[in-house]
């Protein structure tokens, strides 16, 4: 009731965040909002998601209903077959990753994007309270706000932010074979030089329009046949294998959880999406020894 009153009178103020670190697999800073604020985040998400989801391109797969990692992997392999004329021609893949993605989301640009879609001043005011509740943790020229990894609203807001890029890719760059999952995205083409041109234009657009920077160590143009690392799997023309780092993390988690059945079954389900026979045998063997 207090929250309802604060919203009606526009006296609502977002509380501070509880900060903790996780390794997934690299160190990440998580900022957890209070129960009161999380309740509001869910209400905002329920109201806005149905509208914005209709605005997103088909090949945006992160944090959306009926999408997700598995469907992104299927789409990626279908595209590779199509571009490579069913593996009869060389397919080149431009893979990109955005540096410190959540921490670099510009608050002012995000608010401008939201204002293009939302005319209700009360909703814009409320979104401003949520967006500006999180100060940037970057000590650089990009000290512009950022979004907390722990908020449900952040998942929607980064998709709204990156939809500007998706629409540009589709309508201006006119790239036919493109997939994005959060800050990981790929372009596929039969001509390597075309992808090199894409990369130059992508770099300029992200920097000038969204104040985002590509990660210099995570940008590559490789042939599909030589193996493309995307969303935890290394993809080849006729199969895909789990990334070595992912395998190690998986076995470590299983051992830490003492072979808990639900954890084991979850990983076995994930492995069913690729060629993971040997790692499956290791997991099953470890589980049987414990039980």
C-alpha cells in the first residue's frame, strides 16, 4: 500500500542495491534490488514486454519468450547451411562481443529511445527512477550510468537499447544473415571482404549512436569449417562441440554440488544439443559413483 501511494504521488524513490560477486565463468558484479523494488520491476516488465517484443527483430534471441540459447544455436546452423549452399561453399563468420556491455549503457540515450515509443509521462518518469537508480561503476570516459545485471528490467532495457542496432543492421546495413544474443552477435556471408566492411560500419554505429565499444579480443572473422565459438559451443560444418572452458566449469559445478540429480540432468539436457558423448559418459560415471 505504501508503494502504491508513493507511485500515485510520484514520491517513489528506488532503494540502494546489495552488491555481490559471482564467477560465471568470469567474475561478474551483481547488484540486487530490495524486494519492494523487485516487485515494481516485475510489474514494469509485465506491462512493457508484450509491446516491445513485437518491435524486436526475429533473430534477437536473448531474454525473450519462445527464444533462448537453444533456438539461437539452431538458427545459427540453419543460416550456415543456407549461406554455404548446404556445406558446398565456404561460409565466413564475423563474431563480435561488446566490451563491458551492461556497464556502458548510456542513460540519456536509453531514455531518448524509450521516449520514441512511450507517450505516457508517468511511465517515463517511473522508468527514469529505475534507470537512474544505478550509478556507473566505470572510472573512464564511459562514466555514463550502466544497468545492473541483477534487475529483471535490465534484461528488457538492454534489448530495447540494442534493438536500435538490430534495426540498423536489418534496414541500413541490409545484412541478411545476422543473429544476436545479448552482447554476442554474428554475421554470416560467403564473401570475407563484405564482413570486413560490415565490421568497420558496425564499429562506427555502436560508438557514435549507442556509445558502445567492441571488445578488441573478442572480434574475429573465421570460416565456419575451421570452427566458430558461439554461445558456449564450437561450431563446425557437420557438428558442434562444447567449449573446453564450459566443460571444465560444468564438471566443477557437478563436483561442488556432489552430483545432485537435478544439476546432472540439467547439464545432460544441455549436452543433448550437441556432440557431447564423452563428457556425458564422465558425468554419468561420476554420478553413479556417488550413488
